[in-house]
C-alpha cells in the first residue's frame, strides 16, 4: 500500500510549465465536495470504472477527486504541479493514495495505470495536446483514459469577453479581492438564473449550463466563478481537437458535449506506446 508522500521529479526532466501560485491559493482556501458533478463529467464511466483499479489523477489540485475515487480503487496516484500540500492533507487518511509533484505534460512515472483521468485541467496547461498525449501514454493497454475540458463551442462570452478582462485587470488583483468579486458575480448571476432562465427560452446564452447552477449550492457556484476568474490561462477545446486526441490508439470512444460549454471524452487504450 502507498503512504501519502510528496515527490518531485523536476530534477530529472525540465518542466515546461511553471508553477502558478493562483492554483496553490485556490486549493488552500476552497474545496469541492460535489461528487455528483464529478460523476457527470466522467460519464458514461461510473464509479465501477475505478473499482479495484490502479488510477492516475492528472492535475489533482487539492485532491478532491482523488478522495472520491480512493474508497473504490486499488490505488490512486495524484499528480499536480501547484497544490500538492493541499492534496496530501485532504487524502492523508487513505493508505492507497500517493501524491506527486510534477508537470503532467512532462512527467515520466515509469509505470502504467488501469484508469487515467484529467478533469478540468488540460485546458489550463501550456500545451493541451502535449499534455493529453503524455497522460495517455501512462495508460495500460485495455485501460481507460477519461477527460473533461472546456469547449470552444458555446463559450463565446468566456473566450472573447472574460479572458481579455482577466488578462488586463483580474490577474493583477490580490486573490482575496478576486474571491469577493466571484461572490458578487455569483449573486448577480443568480437573479436571472432563478427567474428568466426558468422560462423555456433555450436560445438564451448558457441556458443548459444554468440548469446545473440551480442544482448547486451558492458556495459551489461561487467556486465555479472563482475558478474561471482565477485561472492564469485557459484554452477552449474544439470538437475536432478532442476527437483527434481520441483518434488512433483508442476504441470504445465516447465524446459528448456537457451543458453546452464543455466536452466529456473517454476511450479504451489499444496499446501502450
């Protein structure tokens, strides 16, 4: 069984992506305990996909998803570049968990896993294509690769309004000020979400996305908003791009849009490169 330890392999391979203090701050101060959303993001995979398996969480953040999977998995390795201390604290009671500090685009763990997943992370890396290729290389033949990423389709406002404002202004603000801004925006957005967006006006922007908003707590919605404001960089992944990721080398591929703003992708690895 694994103990929970922190290991850096940065001395063996130069890291392409620099550490980003924004993520360290986020997962030191905020937590996500919503198992329901995680199960939506990994669909059509289920908790049974992890049962008795060796699992690799690529970009584990504060260890939230690791803590969901650990009770059913044989073992879980979580890799993150920025929030390993938070992940260690969150998963310290699981003897089958190991937390490593590394860049998922460059890591070389010298082992393969039954299930490799990356939820909400690849679109924040320097090179999502290279990051996907590297995490997939850590999946055993017959194993499952699962990802969830922001979509280019349906994210016009985020891509062309929020991202420029974030680059010009928000990224320079103290994180606590960004947190307060996230709370204010969450309260403001909640008003139309619980009124106008209850009408059958499907042409409204983010109509599908706000269906989730009404099912989540105010604090969990604030975390969604803060995550978007806090991320140092965000790529928006097109359908063509994610289908290319799961092209050759996979079978039983599932790619589907989620709430009009993201993609769920998974596939079974044909062979280990």
